[in-house]
C-alpha cells in the first residue's frame, strides 16, 4: 500500500488502530517473557531470518546465502517456513523439489529447488522444526520469517531491512508497514540492510546472474540476451518495482502485468503469453513451470553479502562449532 510509505490523511486516520496493534504486540511479548505463554527450545541453534515490515525485503535470497555459507563451513542446515500461500493449513509437512507450489507455497518450493537442504512447512513453526528433525539429521535450522513467532526459541535473529524503503511512514499495521515497533531492532545485533551503500557495514545486495529457461533451468541466456527489446513481464512478489528496475538496468523495455504477492496463476491468465517471450522472477517460475510457456525465462539472482557481514557471520557460526553449549 502506497500510503504506508508516507504520512497522509489515510495513515493518520488509521493511526489509532496502529496503536492498538502495537499495544497488542507488546502485551504478547510480555506474556512470553513472563512464561504465561510458553516458548519451545531446541537442542540445536535456530536462526530466525525475518523483518519488521510487510513486503519484499530480499529475505529469501539471504536465506539461500546463509544456507550455502553454513554448508561450506561443514554444517547440515535445514529450513522451516510457514508455507504462506499454500493450501496446506494444518500440521507440518516436508517439502521437496517435486512438491506443488499451490500446496506448500511458492517461497518454500523455491528454496527446496534452489538448495540441497531439507525443508518443512507449518503454521506452527515448532511443529515444523520437530517434523524436520524427526526426518533429517540437521545441526542448525533457519526459519524463513518467524521473527514474531515467539513460541519458537531461537539462538539468533537476523532482521532484514530494505535500505531504500526502510520503515515506511514509521507506523504499525494497518496505518503503516511495521509488524511491530522499531525499538524491536534494539533486541538483536544482527540488523542487515539490502543496500549497496557502504554506510551499512552489515549489508547485502542482489546480483543478477543470468536468465534461466522456465522449462529447463539448465538452459541459460546472458543478462544481455533481451537488451534493446520490448518484452512481456509478469511478477507476483512483495516489491515488484525492484525487479522491474533490474530489467530496465539491463536495457529491457518491459510490458509488465503485476499481480498481488503470492498470486496463484491460472492457465487462462497466461494463455496470451504462450507464443511470446515472457520474463518473470524465480518466485513466479516455481508456479508457472506447469504451464505451456515455451519462451519463458526467469531472472536468476543471488544475495551477495558484504565482507564485513560475512566475516562476522563466520566468526559467530564458528562459536557453535567449537562450543556445544552455544547450541542450546
């Protein structure tokens, strides 16, 4: 919502409800702190990768980068996710590369296909962690989102912040994009910014690598393959502007159709693109691969961590390697 990123009459009209939301979040936090609501702790470290705001902040690429870093260091990571957008609402379920996006959600399927890493989904992340550990020998688990899921204990929190949009108008839902107050950042040392600005030491940026075929991801085209062309584009992500700007930077003129985040595509919606070149994000690709789109391509991107951030993460993870007590 555009009104979330500036203060106007609508945001001020909703401001009292924003205060109620913030008060409810503070009350909930206190109930967990006092032990009235219980938190489940695990014998291995849980890393929560979340954000304070609604919308795309680059969290999924960060999780991919963290999993790859942990694997390089000899860890056996697993991932849990809510499975937002999927139809599996009850219980916890394992996700594989062959899973259906309409059942498990687009982001979990993206992670499962991108990584050699076990993954489980569940509205209750404690159940998802238990299901994951019951079937896989993981020694660290990353939670895709779940910063506000206080029933799940955690050894580490990474809060991802969009360096461009920051915290919008500074209001909590529904007057602004914040899920909880900005003071929440004071509770973690790991606040990382999606930005190329060197002012942020703990930062990352998204690096386009190539275009991959929707039907055969092993088939790639260079980043310049569609330069100086007008190409159809679809996107159903939290912040499509960033994707469109990346295409513009590659010299592509786009004819874009934007859908709401996690939109479930239908064959009728995509029929018009059957005989045309179509570009999309990887998140869209996991849902569109079932359709007959012979000339469709998705942009392969990676999160590049700043040297300062990567060095700090390695030092922190090494503590887990060297001291069993830190795993509790």
